[in-house]
C-alpha cells in the first residue's frame, strides 16, 4: 500500500514548494493537494508540487465536476500528464452542495454531472474524438491536440452507495474521505465492484485511496477533536458503521460541543476512525485499512503548519519502517 501526505487546503500556497520537497525527501509515495472553496486551485497546485519534486506522485483530490467543462479539464490534465508522466492522480467529485450553489454551478443531478464529466474526460485523455449531449456535458466532435501517451487514472471522491456504484462504472479509482473505517472500506469496495460488473469492467484495476487523520502523539487529542468535528458537523455515518449510530447519537446529544465530545469518545473510536497514537497504534490502524483493501493511504496532518511538519517527519522516521 502506498503512503502519502495531504497538503491541507487551509495552508498558504506559497509554502507548498518546500512542503512538497520535504514529503519527497522523507520517503512518502504521494502528495495530495485539495480543492475546497474558496482556498486554492488544485491544478495549479499539482503543477507546482510536481515541478519541484522528482518522483513523488501528485494526487488531485478533488476537482468539483460541476465547476469545470470536461474539455477544459481534460486539457489541463493532459498538460500535467505530458509534463510529469506517470505522476499525476486526478480526482473528480460532487463538491459541497452549498459551494456549488454559491458559484451558480448547481445542477439537479449531481450524479449525472459526475458520471458525464468523468466519462468524457477519460475518453478525451485516451485520444478519442468525443461527441456527447448529456444532461450536463455537451461536446461536439472534440479531440485533444496533445493527449498523453498513457492516460492518468481518474478517480472519484464520493461517499454514498449510488455514487460508489457509479465510481465503479465510470472511474479508475475511488477516493474515500477521512474517518473511513475498515468496515466502510469493505462496504465501499463491494459497491464499487458491483458497478464495475454493471459496466463490464470487472477486470479493470480500480484504485482505492483513503484519507486518514494523522495524530502522531500519544494523547491523540487532535484526532479526537477531528473525529468529534466529523460527528457534530459532518455527513451521517454510512451503513457500514451503523453498529455505532445509536451510541454516537447519544454521545452527541450529551456533548453537543466538539471539545466536550472529543473528551467523551471511547478509545476504540480513535483506533477505528484515525491514524493516531504511538507508532505501534498507528501501524495497527494502517494495517487494518490495508487488509480492508486500501491501495493508498493519505495522511492528513494537524492544521497547525509547524505541528504538521513535525508529525509527518516523525511518522516517516518511526512509523513507516514498521509497515510491511
């Protein structure tokens, strides 16, 4: 399993070059840049990160599909792939609904937007001439002048059952957001595989990338706060983690504030939903994700820039050698 690091969207863009060099020097396999509104653009960030490193693979997680014309997206990704062959890992997703509405890009069917965008972009990157008249994508006899020699694998960053099945149908990989438990990975992989079967793509490879909160500290307080924030303000748990639904609802009702909830979380939650604690505890959580079919784990460091650098450095020195 590949191990990577995220460059958080709340980090200033001018710090990205030094961070990318550090991630490569520490021996990580991948660096993932993020496009959340309204922070920084992921395509330009990926170009910067790739240009200052030699072999580090650069993930883009994720481009909101409704923000981009598929032809323009394919042009940008083809450019990156030709400049940095084999090093670009693009991802598309729905985007947060409030942000999509805020910029006037809302569409009645976010599933159609994602499916049509990924299908069109993959075809264009494969050098095909594309004509499509979909609910969202409208292309008339479009062909890239400079398609890449080898198209990069396109992933989707999705959560729910219908979107995961769509990812298996149209994409080359899936990106699962933070707080993905091993049970969720297995549930997601089953839905993805069902979509691959639907599309006759069961023999095609499908890369499963997982984000995980990193808290390389014995007290695990940062991970606790991150998980608590997810439970208070994030999307609901999936069917894969329904065994905890009632218990979490009771905890949130008793501790509605993030800091109080963080203190009340059982230790087992931290093991299940984060990469946190001692090197041995972190390695056990990573191994559980690998056994649940993750192909790549992307560590999300704390949002304090200095602490983030410290933690990814210590993890590289003491955690990575413990992994197979």
